[in-house]
């Protein structure tokens, strides 16, 4: 039995997906990265292998996400792709006529515009937290409630309160002010969700032609109050797919499936047993030019597997060629 593996390593969560030869999802996993991408990828491989048949053969593996190059070295990826491509490919697999994709994760957000099955425009926010999941997480923590409870209570709102949401600092002070004025917490929470939606549309979505069908994915799509706020703001249906949180991993598996099937080459995937190996990360300062970049490197048994982090590609070539 053959299958294809996609791994999406983000700053907050790591996602894995395995598709069979008919591009059907066999297994998926959603784990917190916790600042340890190497350990999390290894743990993810260990857990997902337990969900799969013993006679399964991985014919191709790919990586995406902010730590895609690092994850690619660890697993022996056959390809590495950016998140824009993988999210678009996955969404088109399920909603072929999709025109707009909203993707909101823990620490970044993106919008992808698609016309006739082709990406025509996109934008990303990796700087401001006010349009991301951490915006809600922080307030849930402050109010001593889970993010699930925040979503549930926000849905009970009858008269939402407008929260100044252009910045997380202003939003928090405004929420405290509204609480002191005696507004219901449910109305404040839904106002917070509306603020996140406004911030997303006014920043990431600025100048974009947002047409339906609109698909919303990423971890924040679990929050039904955010989905409702998007629908009210745009006055249209917002589609949330069953596996919205792992769409980047699914898209990566789909891309590697297509490429490996067409090329008929052997996969470089290092097998699930790599979850038991020990890796070491370190860094040094490159003195080749005045930039003095800090270069990170990944090693196993004193052998350098990869280096990255410079402004040029001097260290991102193979470790052997970097020595010359």
C-alpha cells in the first residue's frame, strides 16, 4: 500500500497528513510546536505511524510552513513548498471553484485570491498579532477561560460591544474599560472577535477583491464566533472544511503525490524510525561580509546536515560545498 506524507511546521502548531494513492486522507495530526520544531516533528512521525497500516510505504514526503527547510532535512523531504501554494492546492481539491481563502494561524495570517483555479494574488501578515490567533489566546488567558469557552460565550452575545482592535495593547485596555462600565462579558467577547475580523480585512485583505466562494482555514477557524463575524461583515457564506486545521499538510501531500507519480523516482523519505534519532542545533556568526549573519546549523553525530539563517545562500547550499 502506497501513501504520501505532508508536514506543515508552523510557529505555534505542527500538522501532518497522510494521503493514499487516490488522494484520500488516511491519517492526520495536529500538535503544538512549543518552540521545539525538531522534537515535535519526530513526535508527530511517531504518533502518525501508529495510525497507519504496517505494510504502508511512503512514496513521497514534503514539507511546508515556517520551519519547512529544517523539517525537510530531518525527514528527507522530496520537495519543500511555501504555505501559499500548499493551502491553495488543498482547498482546490475540495472546493474547485474557490475564489478566496482566509487562513489564520496562531502567529500569522494570510489571504489567497484564486481565479479559475490559479493563484492571482496573496498577502501575509507576520508582524501584527491583532489579526491572529494569539490575539484571542492572550485575552482568554487574561479572563481565565479556555479558547473554546471564549468562542462559546461569544456566540451567546445579544448586543456586541465595539472593541478598538487595531492593536492588541489597545484592544486589551478597551476590553478592561468596557468591563468596568458593566457590559456583559459575552458582548465584549464577540466584540473582540469582530475586532479581529475587521483588523484582518483592513490589513491582510486591504485592496483585495474578496469574492465567494470563501473558504476559511487554520486553527482559528475552530472558533465559531469568528466564522459568524466574518459572515456578518462580508454578508456571505464562509465555508469551513472538515480538516481545515491541517490543510497546509494535505496540500503538501497532494503536491508531492503529483510530482512523485509523474517522475517515477525513489523517495528520499528517511522512514518513521528517524523519530528515535538525536539531533543537535547550534549557531555561529558568519564573517564573510559586514552583515555578520547568525547562522543556525543542524547536526547529527557531529555531521552537519544543514545550515540556514543568512541573508545570502552561502550556507544554505550543501554543508560540503559551504566549506570551500
